[in-house]
C-alpha cells in the first residue's frame, strides 16, 4: 500500500496475492529481481510528490502496454498483466501476518 502511494499517489487496498515472480536478467551476474503482484482496489488520488525517479503515473490500455513493450524493465511486466487478466490469485492469508 505504501509503495503504491509513494509511486502513484493513489491509495491501494490489496485483496489478493496474484503471484510472486523472479527474474534474473543475466544468468552470469549475481542479481535477481523478485516481484510480488497484488490484486486490489484503487482508491482516491492524493496530491503530493512522487518518489524520486518517478515521472508520472499513467493508466494504459493493454494494447498500449504491448506497444511499449521495448521500454519495459523486464518481461515480468507483461507476464504480471497477463496473469492479472487470467483472474487467478491467492488469498492474502498465504502471506504470514505475524510480522506485518
């Protein structure tokens, strides 16, 4: 919720865990990216600055996302969208609440 607010200035309430993704851009390098994708409800937009390095939050159609595929940081971007559109997901209680 905090990350979404800082990067988009929209409130977000997660309702399900869509998936967990791992991407290793260079198998020879010691760098791996982990992404947690949540389904949820987008709430109000709040005024204020975005995180450093974030220029703007934009809503794109699926076709627009496909058209700018070369600009995606990783193949996880499109995979996450496709998985979201599939409708599957996991209840939030699959994540331990003990240290939340």
